[in-house]
C-alpha cells in the first residue's frame, strides 16, 4: 500500500539536530506547532520547506515527551480548544524557539469547527519524530502557556489514584501528615492546624507589650493551672484547659448522629457512598459541586427533546426551526455566516439587493477558503450559485437541470430546428474552433490564432503534415484567396483541362505572355514550331539557334556568327545608310561596271593616297571649348600658365588688386571625322 501520510525532518531541522549532538551543542527546543489547510489540497511534505503551504493556526505545545517504548522517539502534542476552528486541517509543522520549521507532515483531511458555527470539539494533534540522540532535544516546555489535554489529566489522576507511593511527611521529606490543634505538643510528625497557629500567634502577640493583660487589653499575663480560680488577670495553662476538657468530655453522653437527631458523626470524602451515618467533608462537597457544574441542567432541551434519557436525533430535528428569515430590503452580500436562510415574500426580495432574481426562495451559505451562496427559487427548481473570495463576490450563475435547460444562446450554440436541422448560420464570429477534433471527428473548422479573419478547414486522417495533427488544410484569407496543404486529386479534370495547359501537352487558345524565363527542351532536342510543325526554331548544338522553314535550315546564329540563306530585306536601313553608299550615290560617284575610265584618266589608289588626305583625318570644323579658370581669389604670388592647347581669354581681380586674380582660358578644338579634339603640341 502506498504511504499517503507522513512526517519528514526539514533540511533546517536536520542541520539543527545534527549540531545539537556535538559536544557543548545547543539543544533543539521545540516550542510551537502550526496547522494549515494545504491551500485547498492535501500537500506532500518536502524536506526543503521553511513554512506550511497555508498556515491557519499556531500555538505553543501542550506537551513534549519521550516515547516510553522507543527511546529515540520525540512526541509533541498540541491541543486545539473547542472555541478555535472554522478551517480545514491537512498539514502540520513543528517549530523551535527561533521560529525554524523543524519537521513537517500531512494528515487525513478534517474540518475543525468553531463553537460559533454550532458545533465544536477539542482536538489533539500529535507529531512523532525520530532523532539519533534524545539528549539533543529539550524535553521541557513553558507550562504557563499551555493547556493540559483531558487525556493527560485523566492519566495523571488515574496514576495518582492507583499509586501506593504515599509516604508520611518528615522533617526532611514531603508526605502525608495528620493535623493537630494542640499548642503544647512536642510531636515532629503532626502538622499544626490554623487554630493552633492562631493560638500561638495570639500568645506571642500578647507578649508584645510589657503591660499586664486585662480583660480590656492585651499584655503580660501569669499562667495558672488552677481549675477553680475566678481570676481575670491569670491565664489558664493547657494543663488547666485539658483538665477542664476532660471533665467536660467525661460528663457528655456521646451518641452517634442520625437523620433524626444530632450527635457525633464521622467525616467521609467519598463521592459514591450511600451511607446515612457519615458526614461529607468539604472535599467531597467540592468534588460533587464541580461535577454538577460540568453537567447539563435537567430542564434543558435539545431540538425539543428533554435530557431525561437517550433519544435519536433525526435529520428533521437538525433542520426544523434552524432556518433564519431574511427581512425586507436585505442585502444578500451581508449573509456570510454559514447556515440556512429563507425569504418568504416576493415583495421583500424586490426591495432587497444582490438577489439573482426578485423572487422569494431559500438561501444556503457555506464556508471554505471563502463563502459560497446558493439561492433556490420558491416555486420551481431554479437555483443560482456564487462565491465570495478576496472581498469580491462573483456573479450569480444559474444552475442548469432537466427542468431548466440552457438555451442555445446561453452556451453559444447554434439552435436546432424541430426536425434536428440547422439553418440561419451566417457567420462564425469570435471563436477559435468548431467541430473540434475528437477520435470520431475527422473534420475541424477553426479560426487561425494571430491572424484575425482567417479561417481554416482541417481534414484529420492517420497522417500528419509538417508535424501538425492534420494532413489536409484549406485556409481562407482576408485577401480573398484559398490556400491548400497537401495534394488535391480531383475525380474529374474536365474543369481544369478546359482552363489549364496539361503537363503532357495541349493547345493554348489565346495569347500567352511569359514574363520570366521560358525553357523549351534541352540541347539537341529543343524545338519551337511557328505555324505548322516544319517551321520555327530548333537547337542542334549548345549555344546555337537554327532557323527552319518548310523542313529546311534557312540560317542560324551563335555567339560569333549570324548566317542566313536567301535575301534579307530590312524595314529600316539607317544602320546601313551610315556605313554604305546608296545605289544612286554610287552611280554618281563611280563608273558603271563595264564602262571604267581608261588608264591615264583616273588616279590609281597609290596616286590618290599621295594626293588626298584620308577621310578619317579630314578636319570638318573648328571651335573653342568651354571656359576654364586658373589662379585664386586669395593673395599670394603664383605662375599662371594656360593648359596645353588653350589661350588666355580674361581675368578677374578683387577690387583691382592683381594679387587676387583668376585667369580664364579656352582651348582651340577641331572636328576630325565627327569627333572634336583639342589641338596639342
């Protein structure tokens, strides 16, 4: 069986107990014990604890002792009186005189009522701990701060009654002794009564004054043993008193007292005797009186039953007449004392405060860590519940049952029609999930956290996707898009075939725009047909595109060459016009084929080179460049020299001071075959 309840020595307690075992070590002095409610649950004792989970009461120990059978066991006892209570007990702790928690334990849960709640009891808690050396623990407590348990008192009385250790008193030891009122005895085993002491005191007091004693004052007196003297200045000796006493005693006819006459009677301190010839001592009277004070008067009743004999208390006896009425305009927030209450009138409930509804009913109040109220309506089974904790009342909550079922609106559900169908569902607002997955629910519709407005539909199967518990998810976004996870395989592709180009091929009816790279085939197999399938572009080798027409190669181009079979007819000849003569210009410049100028009438190339400048070296324009500057506007001397190919065009001076001058220059440029160049040396 698993151990549920136990007591452990704390780390701090173990250190102190260990330190107490060394020579001259300080003993551990247990002084107090505390109880707690464990914060509402049964705690598990932990050696690292320095306090209880939730302490509810602490008091000085009533007893600390050594176990009679196990000499290394220390037994600590705490008595909780009847007037203390109103809490649960689930844990207890043992503290030393410095306030250190030495041991902590849990115990069977029980509620300790207070007398004010209508029930009370004195409860004794014991904690037993085992130590290695009993001498390390101080086994004495301050008796002025504790209350003895009934068991302890009963045990001591029983021990005293059964004991035969009643020795007579001596001059050196305490014990039992007989009283004596004699003033002339020399006994050392008798004890003087107050009467004898008073006589001796009076005698001594009379010796205080040196004046003779008279019948009107104290003083010195002469003793006399005479028994027939009429002197009023002499004092009788004990001998004379004894003689007179014996004379009187001898003349008195002694007879025992009875219930019918006076007489000599023997005293008795017994409290269970039925004798009619003995007289009770003051001790017996006190015992009887104390016993009577602790008993219930004979005229007292409990729940209407007279205390003249045994009787059974029924549940009806307990509740009959125990409910208290709630008055007019009462505030239910003020009803925090545990008990039963009732509101007999709707009108009074309507003028009251903090009712769940303005109707008559009954109120139940329970106490725990806070307060719980239950209000039941008088004419049906409706009931409400709320709690008070930390000075704050919660809202009244209606309790649902077979006669008071919640509506769909009460629980945020979709209402059902009479045939079990659902309609008028237009929006899923402010919810996280519906159709939440269970073992038998593969469909889940929910709201994505952190993405307001986005909803999803999950289909749960045996598989998962990216570590999620679903395998397929369809997400609808605020942007008007639907996103899917996993592969979708339609049973009919007709809709897709009519809209999309298949991987296996097909025709595009309409314009096709490719904004990025379009890859067609691979090296040696790429074909782009234009029109029918015998014309277009193909790729025969890497880095080259072939041009086909009617199943023939009409040309190609690669990184260095553009080749074409047939005539090229540009729509724009600007590029060629800048490089070549037109036919008209050629006809005007050159002789027609077959009609060359005879030799001697035209220069040869060598003759032309010797006579004419090349076209590339012909100057076709002259100009000056933009203005430049030299020098500075600051003082100082410096050489001024125009750049190569430039000439001075002006000067700027500061207030006519030549030391502050800026010189301007321009370069002479020529246009050689369309390019402007600066003339240099």
